[in-house]
């Protein structure tokens, strides 16, 4: 995940890092289903006006360029 790599780039190997990510559970579930699907195009019909912005922001944050481009 590019964003996380940028955030922790200055952390030494001997330091611990705790990362908390907030994501709408429906969007996260959709993204996981998309990544695991043999035919991800079938999931595109589930995108609507209510969830599209959250999916774009979440996929951008996670570095999933194929989803937001």
C-alpha cells in the first residue's frame, strides 16, 4: 500500500508500528470481493451513487489504481 509505505518510511527496523485504517465495511467488503473475483466486471453493477465516492477514496488510499482509474 503506497500510502502506508510513505507514512512509515522513516521507522527503523527495530521500532514497532501500529496502523489503524478506517474504511466503510461495505466498501471494504466490495474491494476484497473485487480482488478475489475471477470475473471482477460482474461486481461493477453494484457500484452506485451511494457507494462510488467511498470506493474511489478507499481504492486510491490502498493503491489499487485499476479501481479508480
